[in-house]
């Protein structure tokens, strides 16, 4: 049974154009070709990334936070209350009006006291400013290094300047060590992001982030299996080109450098729009959708690869909408915080609507991507 499933999974017609077999991609005459077994190393490398991240955040990001004067806000703790704590853990963090009335009778507190207790209790669970700075520092460092390394891998290749050469000789295209390590490191990093997403800072687009990480892992893996490596290196470098800008904006946001944060965010927004909504669909997707059909009939791998690219493009449109909405608020002077963030609720607020309104402009962003006044991420 397992052998049958294995044979069906690796059926050449799923992965390769017609009249080609895996035998055509066997190493020979000093030429090395991509193999599925190459990707086994990415899982231990992902664990290594998590270890490196731990020490980086401890010995690099933490001292850097102190140098930039990243300060924690004092959070008032919710007083012990077994009744409210049980409801908070089992039923929800934001009780409805009917539930509040029941809690009033059970706890003997006033409505204002119950509201304040839940507000403080939610704030206790929100990640600290230092945690968010550490996370942004780690991602900034990786994305910057990955972008520089990616450009070094592809900038001297003829297909970087003429995308028709991406498919020249496909799929009989050998790999070189720089391509191999670029792929392995990028895929390992996205595995590490997926492994750590439950403990990382959670944002409103948490589900979209999971979809993005999974789609990216599938896309990178499949492009390696099917030898779409030339296109894959272009796509990865394109994504890294804006990610480090966003993470640096977040770092300055958490440090309270508002003007620097705002300026970097503007650069990030421009780069993001150009790369994700112009270059990716009109150059890269055109390259992967149109040019291959000039060489061979469409096959399953062709449809699968471009379908996953479509998923990523939809996510880019979603994030571009958030960026443009933030930019509009910035221009009109109405920007309060990142569209994807959870709010740090203040003691002066009388309810959820009040928290979203008055007094918000004066406080730094509590969670999520940088805002323009105080800033957006990506995520990438």
C-alpha cells in the first residue's frame, strides 16, 4: 500500500514535462541535479535556527534593546479572583453583556471593576515590548543577510536579466552549491517560523501568517523537486527585498524613534508595492505562466506551482490593502496604530470602543507590525 502511494506520488507526469523521467535528472558528467532527499537537512537546520535565535535574542537583541533604551511600560496586574479567572481561562477573554451580568452576581463586584479586571488580565497576556523587539531584531538580521546572499547568488546569472533564460534547457538544469545552500537556508528558516509561530507575537492576521508560511514551504519544496530552481531563487530574493525594511521599522518603533520608524515604513511600503504588486505578477508570474508553455505542454507541476504562487499573490494583496490603509491614515493624520495589531488597553478606557478611540495616539504600539506614528511588519 505504502509503495503504491509512493509510486503515485513520484509519478513523473506529476513533476516533469512529457517524455521526461527521473533518469534524465540523475547526476552525470560532473553535473549535479536537485533531489528530494536534499531537503531532509532542512528540518535539523530549522531546529538549529531556533537555537541560534535563542542565543541571538539573549546576547545580541537584548543588549541592543538596552542600548536603544527600549523600555517596558508598567502593567497593572489583575487582582486574584477565582471566579473571573475561571471564566477568562475557560469561556473567553471578552465577556458579553449577559455574561458580565452573571459575573457581577457571582463575584460581588461592580460592572466597572469587572471591566477593569478583564482589561488588566488581557494586558498581562500580551507580549512584552522586549519580546517584540527581540523578534523583530532576529527577523531583520536574517532577512537582510538572506537578501544580500540571494542577490549574490543570482545577480551574475543570465536569467536575472533575461527571464526567458529561466527555462532554457528545462528541466535538465544542474544546480550549483550557492543555489543549494540558498534554498536549504531559506526553507529551514521558514520551517523555524512555522515551529515558533505559536510562541511568537500573535497578530490579527495570525491565520494568514500560517497560510503564508505553509504556502512558502510547499512552494520552495516543490520548486526544488521539479527543478524550478532558477525561478525559485528570483522569487525568494524578491520577497526578502522588503522584509528587512519592515522589521527595522518595527525595531525603531519599539525604541520610540518615531520619525525614523515612519521614514523607513514609507520606504518599505514603496518597495513592497513595487515588488509584490508589480514585479511579482507582471514579471515573475508572467515568466512562470507564459514562458514554459513555449517549450512544453502544461502538466500538473506547472499548474500546482502557479496555483501556490496565486495563493501568495492573494496574501500580498491583502497585506498591501492594510499597508495602503495605514498610509492613508498617516497622510490624513488619523493613523493610530498598525492595522494588524492587538491593542494595549489603558486604564482610562471605559470599554473596547473607548480603547480604540481616545488616548490611543499618545501611546506606542503595543503589538504587531510597526505603525507610522509610533508603525507595520510583514511577514514574511
